[in-house]
């Protein structure tokens, strides 16, 4: 484990949103920059489904983070003046308590005995970390993809405890296309005979199901337009080519590389829990409508960024989010970006995202 | 087997486009209407990947066909004046020779010893059926989805033997998004431990892999827009609901119903062969460019229909096809339809498709 990763055990019993509880769960997080004397410069980042808290490198861990180009000295989340916190989601497997953790009641891994996980739980656990750090008011909550929904849950449940909210390629709730994709990804893992109802061998788990799920993920994270220009009908050149039904086109080789890279790292049960939580979150559960949900939010400014080629969190959902926020937070800005790299653009299209986030945080005092 | 299904054994050795051959393969087909004395009223239909030759009901087989609302008395393909032929693709499993057929050389099923299949082979086999029927010039070749590419192969290889070509939701060749989807569908089947390298037990085959592939199929055959209006975040009401990670949303229930319906019907090896053939077809292989491919086509009129919400054969590919045809066939019409049911629209949005095909065939003499 890297020395950059800090952990905190939340005190006492942590009640889960849909029932059940965890005894003093552990949350892993990393921070960059220094908390100022007024404790007024903290930015909390919620990640997407699969990343760890390692959003950026630091002295303690020089390996590149998942948002390396966004956090650091002189970057949009400028660590010369901001104190940036990224928490590994509750239920994940990179230091935070999740299905792969030991259940203190039994001395064994939770696996499917882990209680139903919601993004409200992810938000409340991060709230616990923020309390632990002694921060009363966050300068901003930033959420990407699933993290945007976790961030929305955080804002709705702790109104007034943040001055700004930034949602990137997220939504108020999932639409049926995204639910269908995630449901199928979960089924791929559950259908792998090595899944064993969640009781897989840690040395011999449902890797094949995970690889299939990862490939479907990549198909929905990028865009047809990007691949048209990048791969066209180019043939694969590597040694995996050949053989009936084996890899023949460059795009197949690309998917295979991503699937290989992913597998084994992420706990399959964690994936199932977080994926399901993404389907279930719905801002309208707060008071019965999206409008009533938005009304509970209290902050000074909001920024909603979306990408035209995103098929998983499509642009019209970003617009819906921006319009809803705009009705309660007049200083809401909606920035639709014309990037071709789909949902993943916020990870790779830095030239498009950086200036928008720079402008926003430069004007945060 | 229904009495509407006719079969013909093509005489002699059938050479496959990428090498190998079949000894006198059988082709299954159905016909509707009567061939006129001049043999000038025949329309040949190429189906998508999975349908049989049973495109419509008839006296001999009253069960509804896959294009029931399009073929018949008073319908766009009006059997009062047209002689309509639909051939089950070579390599399929509904009466035509394919991987599930007996290899006369061994007395056993071909399975993966079936030679590499291309859409050129599908086209040439249909050509054999047309010759068998004594038809020199077709009034029209009509192809839907994969069948549009088979039809294009037919037109390129037999210039002048048809007066018109109708392409519906097809393309000159697959783009990387569609290749990625089909490659993943094939991998789902191949990853099922019961696939056994194609040597599955006929009573206990790779049903789980087939169901996963079918669900991914449905996700790409329909559209996010349709599902948004049709399902939203509606919960499933049927008995399958409940249990961790089980079906919860109506869209999941819909996919499950389609997967259940599909499984067992279609030979998994046939699916793999036809899916791969769809990836590989490329009009540009005729002379080295799309332009050179188009130049080999000789007919009087062409019609290209596409749908705005299609993500598998997107509208810009229909436009490319129409423009290419238009450069060699001045009487080429391009009809983009604004249907929300995605690639499957030609099977379900009859009110949009019928008038276009009516107009086209009404003006065919």
C-alpha cells in the first residue's frame, strides 16, 4: 500500500441507507495541498465506479493518479492554494471497507453478506472523512461519472456544508440504456462459473466474466466517432491475431488490452455492489420529484460539464441536471463540451476540461 | 419443418470465397406470389443475421414471418404482382447448409471445420437459388441489416442481373463500434464453458453465453431514446424480481424476456460464423476502394433507407452508401427516417417504412 493513502475508521455503528450497518468502517483517502488556517480551502472529489483514492501523484506516492493532469501545483485543482481530498468509495476495494473486507462479526470476508450499498452510503462515508478532517464547510464537492451522483447525494443530505458543486459527466439518476448496460455487465460476472455466488477463490476468480464486463464498459465509455477515426478497419498487428474467431481488427486488440489491464485488480463483488448502487440512485427519492430533490440543495455556485459523445451519461441528462440546479442555484453554469471520446473524455480530453475547471476554481475564493 | 420451406441442393462443388468448398450445399428458401411468364417480377430478399427464410406467412405456413407486414397482397412487396423470394443465408441453421450440417466427407457435423464464411458466399448461394428458379434478371434485390451487405455483394458480383437494389439499415462495411459489439458477443459465447470449442452437446449448449450475446444485441438493436420513453425507471413487476443483483428494473425484465425467447433456437456456431462474416465484408475489397466497388454495380434504381437512432448501422453510413451508389446510379434515392426504435426499426416501425417501400415498388414495372 502506498504511503500516500491515509485511512480513518469512522467511529461507532454506520447505519446503511437501505438497512443493515457496518461496525466502524474504514475509509481510505488521499489529500494534496494544505488545509489553510480557516479550513476554508478544501475540495472533496468523488470518483467514478472503479478508481481508487489515488487521483494524483504526490511526494509520498509518485505514481500517476487517475486525474493526474487536473490536480497539482498550477493545475485546475491548484494545490498551491487548495486542499484536495479524494475518498475511496465505501464498498470499493482500495482500502475502504467493502465486500472484500473482514466482517468483524464473523471474522470472515463479507462477500454477499455486505449490506445493500447505495450512493447515499458512499456520500455519508465521505462526510465522515470530512468531519474527521475537521472541515465544516467545503469549498467545493466535485464528482465525476458515478461520483457526480454520490456528490449530488452529499449535497442533498448536507445542504449548506459546501459552497460549490461540480458535476462532470453524471446525472440525477440512471436511464434505462445505462441500467441495461450495467445489468448485463453484472450478469457477465455472475455467469462466470468461477464467481460461485460471490464466494470465488481469491487466486482463481471470475476473471473471464470481469474481462467481458470491462470490454462492454469500454464500448460504452468511448464513442463510435472516436473509434472510426482511430481504428477504422485497421487490422490487429500483434501476436494474438489469427485463429478462427480470434482477434483480427485493431479495435478488438484495443479492447483486449484494456480487459487484460483491468482484470484481477478490482474485487468482483465490489464491482457488483457499486454498479448496482449506480442504477438505484435517484434524486427524485428526495421528496418525490427531481424538483423537490433539487430544492434541498443549498450552495453558492454550481458547474455542470457534459460531453456530446457520451452515451452512458448523455448530454440531455447533463442539461436536465444543470436546469434543475439552476432553478435553485442561480449561479449555475452548464458547459457542454464537444469532445469525441465519450464518457471517458474527462479522463483523457484534458485540453477541453482544464480551462473550464481552471476558470471555475480561479474564481473560487 | 414447415411445408412452405423449399430447398435446393446447388449442383457440384461450391467454392468458398476465402478458400475451401462445400459439396453441393443445400439452400432453404420460401417464395410468395407467382413468377410471371416473362420471369420479370422476382424480388430477392436477404435477411439480417438471425432470421430464417420465413419472412411472411402463406397458405403453407400461416405462422407470422419476420417481415409479415411487408410482404403480401396489397402490402409494399405486393404478392398480387411480385414474386418474392427469401433465402436462408448459407451458414445459417434454418435449412441451409451451415456449421450444424453434416459434412459429407466425414459423416459428422462440420462445426468449426466449416470453411471460413463470407457474405460473398451468402450472396453466391442465393445466386444459385435464383438460377435454380430460372430467373435471369431480378426486379429487385432487397437487403436488411447484414442482408444489405449480402445484397451489395450480390450486386457487385452479378452486375446487370437486377434492375433495382434496396438497402435497409445496412452499410458498405462495418465500423469499429459494430465490430467491437459483435466481437464481444462472439467472445461471450466462446467464453461459456459449454461451448467446448464448438463441440457443444446439442442438449446442453452454451445457452448462458448466447443469452448474454442476445442481451447485448438488444441493447444495440434498439435506442436509448425509445427505452427512456418506454421504461424510464419503472420497476419490474414479474416474479423474477428480488434477490441481490437480480432483476429490479423493467428494462432488465425486457432484456431477459428477449434472451429467453432467443436461446436454443439458433446454432451457436452458425451465429459465430455469420457474425464474423458481417465484420469482414468490405465493399472496398472490390478494386481497392469504395468508389471502385460502386463502379462495378449496374442497375437502374437504388433506394437506401436508414434510421437516425440506429447505433449499429448509423445514419452517416447509410448516407455514404447512398452517395456512393448515387455516383454510379443516378436514380438513387436516400430516405433517412426519424424513427426512435434504432436498428430494429425496419422490423417494428411499419408505419414509417411501408410508405417508402410502397412508393418504390409501385413505380417498379
